[in-house]
C-alpha cells in the first residue's frame, strides 16, 4: 500500500482527497494539510477514514508520494522536505518549480522523483518524444474568460484592465518562464509544456482575456524534426475557481493510479 499526502485542500486537493478516500487499490490517503491544521481536520472529518492533518512541511513524514495543490508562495515548504527525504513529489504549481530549480538538482542526489501531471494540457507524451530529437519551435496560446485571469501579478504590475471587455484582449506575450512569473495561478500548463519540450526560455506563450468564451482554451503548436503537430484543449472551469479546469484534479488522480496500475498507457 502506497501512502499519499496532499498539500492544500482547495478545489483540486479536496477532490483528489475524496477520490482516495473512496478507494483506489494500492493507494491510501495518509495525511493532508491546509491553511491550518484545524482547517484541514474539518475538511476531512466526514471522510470514511480521516487522514492525519499536519503542517505543510510535515507531509513528507507521513507519505511515499506528496501531491502539491497549494498557492505558489508555499511551494517550497511542501516540496523541499519531500525531495530531501528521497520520495515522490507531484507538483501542480509547475511554474513555481522553475523558480526553485535547485530542487531538481537535489532530487538527483537523494533519489527523489518529481512527477509533473498533464493537468489541463494534452499531448505531453508527444512533446516529450519530439524533444528526444530536435524541436525547432514550441508555442502556446492560452485564452481564458477574464474572471480566470483576475488578480494576476502581470495585470496588476502593468495596469492592464480586463473588466467589462467586449472582445478578446492580448494581455501577455513572451516566454513560458516570464509567463509563469506573471501568471503563477494561470499558466502552469505552459511551464509543463516547456519542461516536456525545449525549455522555459524557448517556449513562446500568448495569453488572452477573452469574454467570448466559457472554457479555458490552450492551443499548442510544435515543429520538430520528427513531426509537426497542433493540439487544442477546451477545459471546463470549476465552479469554485474559474482559473482551474475540472480536468486538472482528474489528471492528478490518473497520475496516482499509474503508480500502482499493472498497465500504464503513456506517461
């Protein structure tokens, strides 16, 4: 039985926790954390088997795999103890990983594994395969309803107003690394794409605030020496958090299931 801990019980973390509590053969929910231990206890009190509620930094002590679903500001509090303990770490704040790259180097020495789920993206297997050869260009265009981008640091720092839009507005154009800094809660998908492909400084990103759509839309174009392909994902936002697609929690569950499944398809 593999013990799983979850860092933060927001939109994604709570859904993953509930699924584990319902039962996945070979996995057990051993610990959770939230903004406070009391808050974490309250959120899982109704579970069939309530897990331990602990501080973020203590999750690694209770699990073989730790899933991070927290704000980017506390990313390292969860990640570093897991890496130092040589365990498996599944981050959702993939953009934050770019700012804490020393953890990847530490994982090499401790035997830890950082497992990035597909999240709201598709085709990462194909991108990763293409990167074994030569990728000439990788671009991503993200379109979200304005509510899904509200409060992003890039918008605030550059006085970009997306209220009362009547037509799509380009709010960012640059590299995936720059996008991850400016939109830490919105474009973890771009960071994941860049890590599967040519890297965060060689992956180009556009972000649009689009009042004409109701789904978070990501379009990827890859030109490589092995293949050229284009992919488009229209992700249904969660009712609780417009910036997050419903499929993100499901991708985490699929990643966890792959750790114990006798047959694994793709990544």
